[in-house]
């Protein structure tokens, strides 16, 4: 009775539907061109066969189809008609030929507009972010935030580091926002069915305090950025069993989602990126990520990324204590008037290297 009622009312179990726009956005440009050309060739061949079989001629069907040269010529003419550069001349008083020529003409009118739409979809489905393959789970006192690291000195609590950078030299990214979410399944204590649980995780903000999101007003090109997600618990071994007060014992399909939203400078369009990390898989590793050595002499247009971007520090350095901060007196500009000396930047391994507007991957983004 319930099944019949669902069929009548149209409210049965929902079916998964995929938007054509997102299906196109996930394909490469070369793959889309290949699919379109292949489809047009197949359609042209079918139209050529249809024209040959419906031709008013004293020859039999087998004899007509055995003429490979004529079939090839009709296929090429149909292909030109399907892309809008030619037309098919139907046989007089032949309804089948009129129908096939109309089909070719309609396809020839639709294909150019469709290809333009595909080009626009590919233009605005930019994925500029390169992610570090694994999340590094280091000790909380190894975080870049000085006050947060000082507060956790000598403690066993861990923190997760999510690393990424902008790979596109000609794309300026502004107003970047990063958020992290916890997603897992847990069986219901009542009927045993799996229940989805979603929880937003706190990340370190600009001041090093736990917050809902981390923001940057601009994303430097060729500089890696880090989202710090405090675990707020010790992690003696992987996988993580507790994060920010949530026990994961008995949970299934535990994942962490990191989502980035930003704007493309000069275009006003939104740039989007996200990455799923599986806690039960091989997406996590214990230790702090290795520092990067800036390549200030490399041409960023030919640069393929840091070779040590996915590496970890040596094992003996995992518990290296945080050095005590050294208080230094600030520079005095007294007596120099309004002009100040130009800064001189160093490019030690792991530091923030700077380069000219044309060349050089940088160091760590802050």
C-alpha cells in the first residue's frame, strides 16, 4: 500500500541527479573536445547511412552500403552540416531526406552555442589551489602562532596542519577564508541505522586564537599557507580517536573537510576549493611538515612546486622544544628624517623569501 501510494504521489525514494554543468566542469578541455568530436562523427555516420538507405534508387540496399566512397563523402558532408559550415541537399519528394537534413541543420545551429557555453564553464571552474597530500599532526607547541605555542609548551596535545598554495601566476586571490569540518557516521542506539554527524572545527585565526574560520586579505602567489586545526587531545598513534572534545570511538567513515572560498582580484568572481581527508586512511601522518627553501631565482611560470612540500621533519626534530623568544629593541628612525632605509630580505630555508614581480616562488605565507 505504501509503495503504491508513493508511486501515485511521486514521492518515492529520491534519485541522485547530477547537474550537467558540474559534470562538464569536472572534465578536462581535451576530454570535452574529444567527446564532442566523437559524438558528431558518430551522428554524421548515422545520418549518412540513413540518407543512403532512404535514397530513391534502383540499386539495392546492400549495393548502396557497399559503396564505401559514397558513404565517406556523405559522412563528411553530414559532419560539415552538423558543425554549421555546410548543408545537406535532400532528394526531391523524399520525406526521410528532409527529416535527416533538418536534424543536421538543428545540430549545426546548437553545437557552436554549446561549445561557447562549455568554454565559459571551463573558464569559471578554476582550481588554483595545490594541496599537501597529507595532513601533518604535530605537537601544539610547534604551531607557528607564538602565543598559542607558548601556552602549550611541555604538553602532549597535538595540532593538525593543512597546507596549500596558489599555483596560478596570473590569478590574484583576495579575501581568502578557510574553514574545517568534521564528518562521520555513527549507528543509532535505537534502530542501528547510520546517522550523519557534521561538526565545524575551530581553527587558529590571525592572532593564534581558536575561531570558526581563518582569513587572509590577500594570497601571495608561490607562498604556502597553513590552516591550523587544534586537536585539543594527545595523539599517541594514528588514527585520531578524539578531536576538540568529540570522541570518535565506534564512528565510521570519519573525514575532515577543509573548504576555501575567495575572490579573484580584478574579476569579482568567487574562487572555491575543498579537500576531504580520511582519518581511517593514509591522509594523516605524525610529525611537523618540513620547512621550504625559497627558490628566488626560479621563473614562477615554469615552476612546478617544491620538492619537499610533502616531506616531514626528521624524526629527532619532532619533539624539538620551541626556542625562547628573544626580545630585541625596535629600530630607531630618530634623526633620519622622513626617509627610512629600504629593508633587506633574507631567504634562509623555511623563511619567507621575496622576489620581484616576475620571478621566484616564495617562502611560507603568514
